[in-house]
C-alpha cells in the first residue's frame, strides 16, 4: 500500500513499498525525510506490523544521548479501548490546566468536544519514556522521537507527537494504566499508522539567526 504523495513528492520521492518495508531496506534521501515529514492526524485502521515497529524503535535508539546513557524505554500500545481511556483522562486533565488567552481558549474548545479523540484513532501509540534522572534524559528521548518519526515517514507511515497525552500519562494513575514503573517519565507519545492522506506542508517562520563574528 502506498500513501498518497503530494505533488512535490510525486516527482522525486519513491515511497517505500511493502516488500522494501518487510526487508527493512526502505530508504529515502535524508533531505526528503526532513522536509517531507508532516504531523498526520487522519489514519487508516490497518494495523502496523510488529517487525516494522521494531525497525522504527531500532532507528530511534540510534539517536545520540548524553554520556551515551540511552535513557529510554518504549511502550507500544494498540488496545483501542485503552487508547480511548487515555484520551478521555488526558482531555479532562488538560482542561484543568488551561490558562486564559487565545491558546487556552482554542484548546478548551477542542478538548471539550466529546468527539475529539486525542490520538485521532491511530492504530498504534509508541510512548518513549525517560528511565533515568540524567539531566538530559528528556532531550535524549526527544532525539529518539525524531529518529522514529523520520524513519516512519521513510517507511510510508504517518506519525504525530501527542503532547496532550504527556501530562496525564505522567501521573501515578497514568503510569499504572500503561504499566510503566513509577520512576519512568513519559516524554514522547507518538501515534503511528498509515496516513489516510498526505497532509499539506506547514509553513515555517523565518528563523531568528544571530550571526556573530
Ligand atoms: C512536543 C510536541 C507536542 C505536540 N502535541 C500535539 C498534540 O497534542 N496534538 C496534535 O495534533 N499535534 C501535536 N503536535 C504536532 C505539532 O502540532 C506539529 O508538529 C506542528 O504543527 C508542525 O507541523 P508538522 O509536524 O506537520 O511540520 C506536537 C508536536 C510536538 C513537537
């Protein structure tokens, strides 16, 4: 199965086919992955193969980490009833934390909508948690997350980091619900699945660069 490619992609991007993915030989120019990856918010219900998820995790752990501590743990969730529960609990938790202002108002409207499922009904959630108190464990897990998202894109999959889930998952009830040890800190909840469509590029602001010297 192939994702629907954008116009730019159609010209110069060969999306990995199923055979490549099974063999683990899907490859993509780095630039294509960096510039082509988008947050995906609509998924097919097709399951994602365990072997492919394992390859994404293998790519994630190639990330650099401070003092080479590799302070990450991966939790793979596919139980839709559990994902629905995490979504409900996270929405309630987040609603209690919002402040006044345009962003708070936007989130309040979204999170109050009973039809909004924070995981967009993706078939899989991969949660990357920090397992040590290294002062850089969150940075390390975030680097692993980007490797996972780029590798998923190269394999024809969509991903999106779901920040809405982070805070409730970090509560004792959240950790208990997904069976992670109390000392672990959920950092990167990333949904993974086959995109229904290829999202449009999101414009970037001009970078603020201060050239010194
Ligand atoms: C830390 C973090 C938290 C995010 N949380 C959410 C989220 O809860 N829900 C969501 O739909 N997208 C979430 N996103 C995705 C961003 O909205 C998205 O990356 C951004 O709009 C840029 O779009 P792009 O990823 O397609 O380039 C999150 C991204 C990051 C890095």
